[in-house]
């Protein structure tokens, strides 16, 4: 079962569960933001009741949308895998900065996107036109309600203008936040249906000119921090009335000479959670 946002034709966005039997709308809530205002027990009850019966819509008759709306914010964590720490040091030469945050109690957290900027399956994601080297960053993303409870998980590509951050770590917001920089898979797997979130395989391929330009894999078992710890830090001193999506960092980073190009296709797969596929375009061409 997955939780989805969808629309029929030009109609309004709705929330539903999607399983092998089709799409079952959640009539009790108007949007995903309203669902995330409920406690976890209420969300689980609504989704399981919808899955148990009622009329279904055919999946091919609706359009799946990005899984975020209302005031829900997309945040991300950085330097949570050893490979990510190594890559940041390679790019910038700043061992003290990235080594310190990897070992510190407080994680690196940053705002990644607001709902209206998020891209989803099949929609082109963006590269900065003023960056010479960019990379996709495949990540497990947590859907968290307003009460700080993990509701589900989806696939995130936390696209990064690597050359911008490498020039100076203080340029992180420009390296991470720009048009088309955040892509989320449309389907959210309920957290209670994932057998072991701490042991999920993550795989990525970058396709170019009919071949594979890069591929890599990792596992959430290599995550340096726990999911609950990352969520607890995000919710400290921060009001998130419609919940949040929190991308938990990447353990797959292409070598410095293997950045992506416009026209490349990125494929990401996470065990038990889902897949995300999108093409890359220059979001803000120079000139």
C-alpha cells in the first residue's frame, strides 16, 4: 500500500491509498497537509479503513502528483553517511567543517523546498545554469506529521550544485535550493509496513546516450544517525503545523569527474519504498 496525491483530469488534488486493487480516496481529509495534522494512530486508521473496502478508481485514470502540499516543508540532512563526508571533503578541502558535523550530536539540517517547487516522477528536475558540476543525491525521505511522528517514506533526489558548495560551504543554500532541485517520488510507503527501515538497499543509475554513465548502491544500514534522532532535531524549536518531508542524506556520490549533464536520466530505487525516475534539464540557462 502507498499513500498518494492524485487528480482526475483538471479536478482538484485529493489524497488516497494506492494498492493492487486500485485507488481508494481518503474522503475524511481534503489534502495531504490535513492528513499530517492528525496523530499517527489516526492516519493509520484512516488508511487501513480505506484499504479494507469501498469503491476504487483505476490508476490509469488519474494523475499522480508530488506528495507534498499546504504548508508542509521539505527539509534535508547532510553528511549522514561516511561516503557523503568523504565527498564533501574532496570537493572543498574542508576536513574540519565536514568531519566535525559528521561526528557532532547536532546534525546538518537545511530547508530544501516548499511544496510548489517539488518535482515528481516523470517531471524534469533542474541543474543550475551557473554551476560547472552537479550531482544527484538519492535519499530515503521521511514523511513526518505535525506531532513529529514518522508516517511513511518515499524516494528523494536531493540535487546539488557540487561546484557551488565546493567553492565555499557557506554557499550551501545556493547549492541546494534552486528551481527543480528537489524531486520526490509520488508514492509514500507507510512506515508501519516497512519491516526494517534501517536495512534498506538504495540504488541509483545515471543513463546517458543509451548507456549507463554512473551507478552506485548503498544501504540505510550505513546511515550514521537514526531516523528518530534526525526527526527530533528538526522539530526542536521549529513549528511545522502541516508536518514535513525530511530527506535523510545520501551514501551514493559520483566521483568528482562524473557529474551529470542536461539530458541525463536518473533512476533511483529503494527497497520496500519505491522508485523515482526523472530527466535532467538546465533550470535557469545562462544569458
